């Protein structure tokens, strides 16, 4: 939410939200296939978001 106080600097941004979602997608795929899933294989990241 805009203009909310965050005195401890712990508020997650959009990057953190996207990464959390991708971790869930990767976990689900891994459970279904029994294989490792690389987050970088799920999405083409902008340069500054690379893992």
C-alpha cells in the first residue's frame, strides 16, 4: 500500500513478490516431475533481476 510507514525496512517489493511466486511454481513442478526446476528457466529476467 502506498504511503505506509515501514520503520524497519521490511516491506517487500514487487521483485520479492515475483520471486516468491516463481519459487512456488518451481516447487509445484518439481513435486509433479520429481526433477529439479531452475527459477531462471521459468521466466526471462530483465538484466537487473538475474539470479
